[in-house]
C-alpha cells in the first residue's frame, strides 16, 4: 500500500482526484480561482493605465463619474492594449530579452546602475547586464539612440532634450528613475583660494559635463544670482567628467561644477578645492537618471520592468548609510570608476577633505531617491527656456508627464520596501527662491538675467 508522506506524492494524489494544478478539489474550483486571479490582474492593469492617463485623483474620479467605469475602460482599451498588458502582468512580466548593454559615465551619480552588476541586483531579476563605461554624454546619447545600448545612465535633462529634439532629432524618450540627488559641487583651482565671492569670477573659465545638464543650469543659476552673466562675463564649456581634473591641472579651466568623484579627486590630487556643494543651492535636486527609449519600454515591457526593478532595489540598498563603504569598494575598481577607494568613500559617506585644510561631514552630500518628480522636469524645462535652448511655447506638464515615468517608479519603489510619494509634483526652493511647478512661465519671466 502506497503512503503519501512526501509532499510531491501528496500533490500527485490531489491531482489524481482533483484539478490539474493539484491545489483545488476539482477542475471547476481551479477554473473559478484562475478566473478570479485573471480578473485581479486586469483590475490592477486597468487601474495603472487610468492613473497614468489621469495622474490627479480628482480629475480621474470626475472622468469616471461622468462616463461610467465600463465606458471609460472600453474607450481606453481601444487606444491601449489592456489585454496584452494584463497578460504581461499576470505572467510576472517575464523578460523578453535577458542579455543587455547599459552605458554609464564613470561617476558616483551612476552608483545604482554600476553596483547592480557586481552586487547581483541584475542577476536577481534574471538579467545578464553588461555595464559599459563610456567616454562622454554625447557618446552615451548617440549609442542609446542607435540602439547600441538597451538603456543608459543619463543626465536628468537629457531625456527631455531628446524627446523634444533639442540637440538631436526628436525621439520619444523616458526617465523612469532618478539615479541620485545632490552629488555635485563647484570646485576651483587652488590658485583661486582667495576668490570665494562669485562676483570676482568675471573672465574665468568653467567646465560642466554637458550643455543639457543640471550642472550647467545650477552653475548658470548661481552665477546669475551674483549678477554674473554666464554667457558674457565668463566662459562655460562642456568637458567629459573624466577629463576635468586634467584640464584643471593644466590651467585650461579655473573651475567646474561637476559630478563626483571628480570634485574629490581634484582635492585628492591637490589641484583644487571644493567651493560649495550643489546641495547648498538646492538640497534634494536631481542629478543623473536611468533612461531608456519609449520604444524599449513599450516593446519589451518585461525586460524593462526587470531592469527598472533591479535599479530601484539597488537604489534602496544605496540609501542606507551603513552600506556606503561596501558600495564604494564595489564600484571603485578600474572597470567602473577607476578611482582610489578612499576618494569614493569620501563622496558616499559624506566625510571628506575640502582642499582648504578642513574635514567636513555631510551624510547627504550625495543621496539616492529614485522617484522622478514631474516638478523636477518642469524646473529643468524652465531653465532650458531661460537660456534659449528651447523656443516658443512649452506644454511643461505634458512633457514632464510623458518623459518622467512616475507611475512605474511608484509601484516598484513600494515593492522594494521604499515609500513612494502620493503625488507626482511638489514645490521647492532654489537658492531661497520658491518654485511653483504650476506657474513655469511666470518663473522664467521673473529672472533678470536670461536669454531670449
């Protein structure tokens, strides 16, 4: 007589007299349970789509109340393949492609993208990702557009510029996660130790990583607040971050507003000092981002979800101060940042030499928060408008909503144990001046120094 002490045998016995999966008493019960699960998946997807189309709760409720839920979802289904999306969701969004290339610039802003490789976050999601060190931002952009990279580390303004056709042909692009907040500084050559007032910087030469960068916009903002016209009173040029310290040493530039660890490396090499951290201008500002084309997001939803989940889980790990030294050791080697571990540690831990003989402590010198606030995008667009990079009328809210994919980040942040915000916009201040994302045109008009 056969006994069924083994769990597998127990499941076999249940299947022999019950349903095909062995978890229900009959095929009818199995079918009912499956239908319930399918309905749940459909509701989740429908809800996600409606939130994406109508991100504001009041607007969404008003629309559903006016036309009825059935009519609303029928109309949405005619425009969006809900059935396909539900199938992907129900299947756990299995990656359509597992071998991927993700480009990055060797700076600490790319920490989540880089660390996800040696620390196993990609592998956990079933992905084999090659993170490819890249020379500069124009190269990153071109390789991503040409599909040599599946996704990329980008400066947070770049997806907006690409989508709007600023500096390249317009291509729908997305930014589903912020890589880091803060993490920049103004560094000056040691010969300028006595020039701490920006009013004395007329005639000086500065470097930023790229024209479409927070570094460029924050440096311009800082100079303009001091009455210095960034286009007439100083020179600002784009220099790839890995080349900045060498240019400072060679006296080709007087300073830079750069991502780390560039600033700390200048101190380490004895050629520069940290004038101020960017967080002193705007604490919590976005810096770099995880980015992918709209085509990649829509045609490979399973791969996209797995990749984004790996990035957000790595970001959650990086948020914790107790993990920073371990991360520094993982990303400092030659194939990643190619920096002394002590330089990377000073940036990530926030205990650092300032190049003026002091040691400072600021645990939020660089921070990691993946949520792509749409109000960040609106502020960036106001600066692109302010400095003549975009002309004519701008639908700020629409562009922000199309490019900064807050809905996707919100769901995956919750899964990673983070607490996503309830809204997608917020107010903040830059150098003491409040910014209201609902009044971008008034904000641009308020500046005394601007182009256009």
